[in-house]
């Protein structure tokens, strides 16, 4: 037979069933399992394009993306093996071994046997090694598992598994899902679009979004036609495609503003800008009202995964509309703040907004007004004659949201829900502050509990207050006149009583004086209402270099709201440069422009350099105020990174 490099042939060897395979043995090493990606030219894209695609497809592409060590036209790029029509891996990627490798997810019982690595000129490859699984006997089978460490932590949070999710809630908890999605929308506007600096990049982005839009819009239009013609055995689109088309529609004005900004400040070439504007206009879809109407008539339509299309669209409408109302509607659908009746009312109102505001409908304002009053009346009926007291309960943490009499009782029952009842210490209980009553399974059947229910408070704070927020936003010109109609239909014609309850401010800090998330300056940091201005979360799997670089800086909100604001109080100043995004952070006594002060040594123009200076420079690292400031910033950064 053919001779091996050592001069022997295979016939010179005898089989030994007792031998094991180990990567650490002489002559053995890593086994290349093949390429993970890219496979197609379209698999390599700018980071900004990937972030937008990931947002459009609800986070699905990030489960498969990889950061690349190489750059694309000088800009950071990502390997994306998902297609534009579904957001899941394309057919070519599915044919490779790497697609079948699962992750350990932080489980102590699962052992890593696969590692990823960049191969110059070839992309990302997977490699097998027996470091943790030990020597393998002949015929022994093990599952190929890779460990992504913290790189997939936010995805595990959303799905409800992994080490970091202990105590955290998954996206199955709807209020938590809303908060995370609001972070995503905030990041799209404040982070991703701000990082696009070249005409080539914005053009590539618009081409990508148009490609996604055209495929889905054609599919949805055929679906609507089938419903209108009442055909049999209609093939429903994926619910994720409806969500993707809506998010593309939502991105259109944001994208147009970015194109105009680049033309003005970066000299974007006019033909490219015109093409980008034309691409942005293609993201509009005008059949939302018809789609919602048809789905309301066919409420049982589900996609191939069993997801109800109307319910999925209702969720998306709630998320988008609550984002628009973020400065007035705090903590939407959260059981700490809203009872079940109010949470359902919020979602119903959001779907009404979608039906009459997402696309042109004749007499849309009049129809929306009627819908608001009808929904308010239905919610009021559930309070006046409750079919289920459970729909009127709050979580135990409601004491941190509202002014309540005798709220200390909730601390004795930390896991129990409560309802708000008339206060026994008030001379006019129907006009006073309510007090919580802890409920359990047995108490739900008691009739006197219904009699104790503080219905005036529920009607004002859980119905009228909510509907009024929607009315002022979407029926601005006609709403002041019709506020009395809202009160009448809810059974509270006395505007004095309504006004008294509506003037009671919601407690954001639980009465402790400690504001959540980003320290004491709540109103300034939370200028966008209940949006958690968390760091931008790249959901791609990073190499060690990229991951360490990412941890070496603070997120944008943490850097500006905590670090910079804290340094300003210590005498530091921020000077603006000649370009819109240029800034320089100068310590006390340092004047940019004077020869004796050196850039990036005495004053700084990037967040990583500022952090490195504060942590290592002897001039600052030992100052008590700066040490305390860094600890606060690191705590906030770690919470969401």
C-alpha cells in the first residue's frame, strides 16, 4: 500500500481495540470539523446591517452570528448565515456539521468538546478536542458541545436558561419582554444608526432591508388575497414575518433621517443618497388595517409552528405603541403597577391604534375614538361587576409603585398577591387612598371581598388614567372635549373625584429614596420614561480579543450618564470638536489646544481611553471620588452586559 511519511504502510500496523483517542497524545491534535461560515457572499455583512437585521427578525440571527477578526472595507463585520426571508440559517449552512453543535449553556454536567476559531481567509471554523471529555474508546459516542461563555448570556436570559438567568425573567414574562424590546428600539436609534459613517455602509443597509421587505410583503399580500377570496387550506405566513414587515415599516422614518443627516454632514454622494431614499420608501406597507380586520375575523389562524397570527400581531402592536408612550405610560402591563384588567386594556388599546393608525383608514380618528370608549366601558364593567377577582390583583411589589395605607402588611406575605380595598382608617374611604388586602385561593370565593374593593380607585387609575394617555397621544385635537365622555362611560361623572385620583403620582422609587438602575438622578437618566437605556448588546459570538475589548469599555448610557456626569462634578469638562460626533474630555486645569497638553495622555476622545486613564493613571486612580464613580459604573455595566 501507499507509504506513510514515516516509511511504513497501513499493513505494517495491527488493530488494537484497547487504544483510545486523545487530542493530547503524540501525533494527535485538534480536528477541524469544517467551516461554520461564511458560505455565501451575502453571509459577510457590516455590523450595523447585522444589528438591524437582528432587530427586524426578533433576535433570531444573533443566535447564529459570529464576529470576524477581519474588517469589511475598514469597518467591523459579522458572519451571518441566516437568510433574509425567515431569519433562520439558510439551506447551505444547514448542510454542515457545525450547524448541529449545541452549547453547554453553563450546565456543570455538560462538557465542552468543540471550540471556534478564525481561519485567515476562510472564516470561522469549529474544532474538536478531548480536553474536557477525556480519551475516547473505539465506538464511543459523545455529543458535540461548544461553550460560548458570556457571549450568549442575553439570549439565555430571554429563553430562561443558563447561569446568569438565576432570578431573571425570560421573555415569557410579557412585561420583561416589553422592557427588553424597548431597549432594542432605543439602541436602533441611538446606537446603531449613529455608528454608520459612510455612504457605502448606509447603501448596503438599505439594500439589505429592501431585500427582506420585498420577499415578506409579497408573501403577506398573497395571504391577504387568499383571505379576501375565502379560499380553502390557506397557507399562513410565519408570525415572525408579520413582525419583521412591521419593524421594517417602523424603521423607515428613522432611516430617512439618517440619510438626510449624512448628506448634510458627511457629503454623501447625491446619486447614492437618492437611491437610499428610494430604498427607504419601499419599506412602507399600506395594508395593515386590512390585515388586522381579516385576522380579527379569522382569529384561529396559526402558522406552521402553532403561533397565533393575531396574538403575535397584538404583542407587536403593544410593544411598538408602548414605546411611543414611554414618557407617560410607565411599566406597561407590569403586575407591580397594573392589574390584569388594565394590562388587557393596554394591549387592546394598542391593537386599536394599530388598526386605525398604522395605515390610512377613512374616518380613522372617529373610529379610534369609538374604539377607545368601547374598550374603556368593557374594562369598567369588569371592575364594577368582576367576573374574576384575580384579574384585579397586583403583585406584592405594588407597594413600591403606589401610595397605600397599611402597606406594611405586604411585607409579611412576600409571595402573595393583593387587591386594593377601601381604607378602614379613612373618613371617606371612597375618596381616600386604598389599602392592600392579601388574597389567597380561599378568599377569591368570598363575596365581601368584592364589597371591599376600592372600585373608584380602580376605575380612575387602572382605566380612565390609561385610556386618557392613549387619547391625548392619538386623538390630541378632539380628546380634551371628550374626556368627560370617558368618565361618564366608566361610571364616574364626578370629575372632581377623577381628578383627585389622577393627580396622585406613581411612586417610582418605592418610597425608599433609592431610584432603580442608574442611580439617584432618575428623571435625567430616564428622559425616555421606562426605557432601560442599557448598553448595546451585540448578540454575536465574540473571539477572546473582541470579548475582552468589549468588556474594556462602558456602554454608552453608562459612560455618559454616570462616568461623564460624575466627572463634571469633579471639575472635568467636555469640549466639542469640528465634526458632529467629536468630543474631548478634559480633566481640571487641562486646556485642549495648549502645547503642553497631549491628546490621549492629558485629555481623551474615547470611552475606553477614559476608563483606562481613571483605572491606571496615578493622577486619578487613587482619588476616592473616582474609585467610587467607577464602582457604580461597573455595577450598572455588569447588570446588562
